[in-house]
């Protein structure tokens, strides 16, 4: 995948927010995607950032059930449906990037916190950082282990 930039992430977050707001259950309909793309043009991002952002958002949306399942045990008092829409979509975006877009976890987490500072509430950056850090600390040791049968 092309290098994900902060502007592409901003675009992706805006698209995810729209998809969540309309409570999209399936793929983004073409007419709705065009409307969202037109709104992104007004944001001043490059064509490349907008295109990458839309594709990243569509991937994160398709991956939301898996991402939400990773978040759920970290936030028992704040289930996904109770989290602010911006926060849950920042989490989805970062987790999708780590798993699918091959973005280094530290980069995805840092940019997620920056998005939370820019778009979220006062407590959003701390919440996003704590959840992603907890998930990464749980997943990282498993990635370092050698699968059975792969020993040298």
C-alpha cells in the first residue's frame, strides 16, 4: 500500500465518520461515496490523500467487527456503541492500519492520538492511546513468538 500520510488519515476519518453516521451496514453506495468525496474536496487535501483516505476508510469499515472485538475487552465500561463516534472510528482506523496496511504500530498509534487531539474531545487522546497501547501490548508478544514447525 502507498505510504499513509496524516492528510490521508484525516480524510479516512472523515469518511468513516460519515459511514458511521448513516449507520451503513454494507458497502458504501456509489452515490454516497461521490457525495463524501465531494465534501473532502472542500477540505483542501490532495487528490492522492483523498483517494487513499477513501480506500483506507472503506477497508477499516469492512474490518470494523474485528477491530471492535479487539477494543471490547479493553473498555468493558465503554462498549463500542457508547464510545464517541470520533473515538471509535479513530480506533478502527489505527487497528486496521496495523493489521492490513502494514503501518508500524507505533506510527499508527501516534497518528491516532494526534487525530484524537485534533478531532476528539478533551479525554479522547488519552482514551485512544490507552486502548491502542493495551491492545498492542497484548498482541506484540504473540507476534514475536515463532509459530510451531517454523523453528530453525
